[in-house]
C-alpha cells in the first residue's frame, strides 16, 4: 500500500507542534501582573524570536501584538508549505481569511476617515496597533496600495483585481446613501465562506472533516448574531439580513429560535446544540456582556473540532489541527495581554481562555 502523501507533512507539523504553549506557560502568563512581566515570560517561548525582531519598532502592547501576529503568519506559511500539492488549494482558500480581515480593517478606517500607516510586516492602525495579518494571498505592497486609495469606493474598485471587488461594487450606491459599512463586510464574509467551502469539494474522501470545521465556524458566528440581535432588540428581518449560509443551523430554524423572550430564553433554546452555553448566563446577568457566551462557544467548538480532525491525521485534518491550534493560541494570548492592560484580575483572564492546553 502506498504511503499517504500527508505522512511527510504530518511529520513536519508534529515537529513544530512542540512550539505551542504548555499548561505551565499559560499559567505563568495568566498570572503576570504587568505587560513587562508578560513579555518577559513570553520571551522564553517560541514567541521570543518575533519579540526580538519587533523591538526596534514597537513597545508595550504594540510589541506583543506584532510578535503574536507574526508568529501566526509564520505558522500559517509553514502549514501551507508542508501541505502536499493536492491540498494547497484548500489551505490557500482558507488562509484568505486574513485578506478579508485586513480589507475589513481598511474599509472601516476609510469609513471613519482615520489615517492608517503600514509597518514593515503588518497593517497598523492610527493607534499604532497591528490590525491585521499578511497571511493570505495579498502581499504587503498590495495592502499599501489599498491604503493609498482616498475613499471606500476607490478601495472597492481596486479590490476587483484581487477577486474581492465583485461583491462590493453592487453595494456602493447604497453605501453612499447610508454610510453603513456592515453590508460590505458581510458581503466579503459571504464570498469567503462560499469560496472555501467550494474548495473542499474536490478531495480524497476525507474532506468532510474540513467542511464540518468551516460549518461549525459559520454556526458559531450565526449563534452570536442571534444573541447580539436579541440583546439589542433587533427585528428578525435585520438578523436574517446578516445571516451566513452554509452552517448546520438553517435560516428558518433561526427564525424559530429568535422567538425567544430574551437572551437567557434563547440560550435555553440553543442548549440542545450547545449544552455549555448556559455557563455564560451568570456573567450576562451581572454585566449584560455577551463575551462569556462567545468564549464558551469557542471552547466547545475547539474541543470538538480538534477531536474530529485528529481522527484523520494522514489527511488535511492534520494540517487543519495545526492551523486551529495556532489561531486559538493567538486569541488566548491577545486576551491575556489586553486583560493585563485593562486591569482584569488573573482569575477572570483565565476564564477567557479557549485552548485545551490552557
């Protein structure tokens, strides 16, 4: 029997898998008192290389964001290069999520008429904080060209040559009337998920695990949309206008769920699919914040998807395991760092962590 073409990629990614943070490292980082202490602890991990590279241009929280983002960029590129040729179509389509994130940051800045500047390796905002990642198909020079465009219309037109302008141009007349950026951002998300789901159709029989990974992400976004809509008393028509197709929760089912009286009632109705969601009720009752629901959803999804993907290591599942762990770790580090910056106590910071390693 011929060896799987993914045997080599799995070996390369497993070798780098030791670079992910341990439970002990997470504990030390969570308990750090200041950003300087957090940075010193992170210096002793695989993030130390990027911290040293970024010190010449950044300090404080900007330094941490730059190093954390650059580490994710490096890992994404490593995963892409380790993937056999037949799987690179899917990985390339998946990594365009960072193009979309960068474009969204640029469009939002143009809408608010904020100036944006570009550092050497990442997009930065007027507050000098990295706002995105260059880990997709577009290059640093491509984003520099976008930043030079004077208006949202000009950005949308320039994006045609990268394949992102098509969904935006038909919406520009409405945008000029309302100056509402959300339909533009939603159109980019719709295009992204349609594209990456389409890319997973042509594979070797185990692509269903990757499709389920994407569908669970869409479902997570849609559940948060329902919660935000109910919390903000938005009409169902507005919620449905923001719905992302492609997940396991159909739009018709969402309409029924949205008939809930309030957020806790909606959480109860969602309990069959997300049994842990009620863990966020206490925090919501105290502060009316939906953040705890978001963390619970991410934590449950991560655990389930890592188990599913791990069942098919000699396939794209092994590559996506590495990518998912990289994204989750990035999110956890940013939450800890900003928690320290804003004076959130360690026990509350720990409650915000998603990684099963934390």
